[in-house]
């Protein structure tokens, strides 16, 4: 999400970066690698879940939608964010600046919603497995996805185009209204607090949810272990496999949520503090916070690849072009 930037000279609009040619080249190369990893990684997640029918579960559809948000960030946001980071100027006009900022804010909000919905899905899968198939269906996941995208768009559109959010900073915004200026999203004190709460409150709720999930999973493991000599060994093994799969999925998705918090927390802290210190935070520090948040979209596919055996198997099939076979969509990626 675009951040407020320090404003020091009321007579100037924007000063183009004057670093030697080698430094921008290195930075452009680094950022392009990040963009490439983000786009390719999330595209592979989208293809995997879309193509293989075994992966068509409510939980995976939520992961698919999250990957789509990360993919769109890599395609429509990051290439233009490079410009403001390295060149320190925006040359694409006010209209496109607002469009870019709206998409940027929306995709971050979509991620927050989806991580919350995934936590709900994992809660029922682990804590209430008997009612899980009835409560969390594909239809439920689609409803969650629609709520996440529509609400995120309305909220982000309102932030960018609602003058109340930047009330009190009209003169400052006017200084950056022409081409070659800054592309930024300014909040006043009230809206800075509101924006911070939209991140902090859901994060605390998700942390509490996963804490409960881990407690229940630990208790269930003890119960199953104590029943091994009292029930049918086959049933015990089946229950253990199901519980193990749901538990691993919960741990992996909790890690995804944790990485999201660690990546975006510095940005929201900087954004909140900056407005109360007259936007005096260093440009460099702000850009680091922004790109750390962006890189969350790069990390997610790496987490899936490391912790999900089905994703690694799907990758092999995609890379070897075996998914082009007519029957490849029915390939079993893991044992039921």
C-alpha cells in the first residue's frame, strides 16, 4: 500500500533520484527478481489448485483466491511501485495514481479478509470436524471470497476517493497534484487509527483462533493415542491420518498468517506514527516497510512449496508439462 511520504519543501513537487547509474540498475534488478518470483510463484499456486480436482476443497479455494490477490499485486502494483521507490517521482498522472493506490490498498485488504476466513475454516476442520463438511462447503468458501473482494474494494475505494480521510491536508496534497509528483495516500489522525485497527484487530482475532486450534489439536492427539489399544487399528490409523493432515494444514496456514503479520506490521506502525510526527519519517525507512509488506506475496508460494507435499508434486507435473494430458486433472496428489 502506498505510504505517506515526508514533505519538506513547499515550493517543489518532486526531485528525481540523482543516484549514480549503477545503484538504480542494481535496485531495478533486485525488484524485478522479487516481481518475477511473486508472479511465477503465485501463478503456479493458481494453476495447481485450479487444475487438479483433488484440490477443489473449500480451504484450497480460499488459498487460491489469496494467491490471485498476490498475483495481481505482482502484475498491476509492484511494477509501478518501483518507479516511486527508485525514481522517487510519479509520471503517470493523478488519475492513474488513484487507480494504482486503490488496487494496492484493496489487495492488502483482500489478504487480511482471506487469512481471517482461512482461520475460520481451520477452526472448524480441527475443533469441530464432525460438522465441518456441513458448515464449510464450497458454497461457503465462494461466499467468503465474494465478501472479501467486494468489501475490500468498497473500503479501499472509499479511502482513496473519500476526502474525509485526508481532511486537514488539502494544501499538502495540492503540492503533489501534477505529473512528476509524488503518488501517495495521506490519512489524517482519525483515519490513521481506523486504518491501523483494520489490520491489528483481525490479526489479534486470528492469533487467538489459531491458539485455540493448537490447543484442541494437542488434546485430540492425546485422545487418539490413548484409544489405540481399545478400538479397531484400521479406524485409529484412519483417524490419525485425517487429524494429521488437518493439523499440518493448520500449522502451514498459521505460518502464512504469521508471515503476513511480520511483513505488514512495520508498515502499519510507520503509517500510524508518521501522521503524528508531521510526516518526518525517513523516505528510505518508509520504502523498506512498504516493500517488506509487498514481499509477503513472494513468501506465500515458498511456504506452500516447503510445507505442502501436494504442491511440490503439482509443481513437478506442471514443469514436466504432464498437466497437458487429458486425464491429468484426476491425478491423486496425496492419500485421502
